[in-house]
């Protein structure tokens, strides 16, 4: 939970860091938020909106890569 975001921030093997975050978020969803998967929050939004945000951003970063400012691809 610390190494992968640092890898992404500094641009060092960004795709590997993104895969680590995807794995971490899948485990978190399965272990802690499985009962909220199809639920809505009190305000009407998806109950696991923040967790899905992190998961889908990591997936997008894996497919898109780190860009031209990366230290090492």
C-alpha cells in the first residue's frame, strides 16, 4: 500500500505499481466491501465509489502507461 503509489508518483515501473494497486483493491473489495457491491450510499451514490475509483484508475494507468516523464518504463 505504500510502495506501489510511490512507484507511480516517481514514474518507476509504473505499470507494475498499477498492477499492485489493482490486486490490493480487488482484495479489499472482496474482503471488506463485498456486501456493498450493489448498494447505494445515503446520498444515492454507489456505496463503493471511492474503492472503484482507485481500482479503475489503476487499470487505466496499467493500459496507458506512465507517459514521457517516467523514470523507467
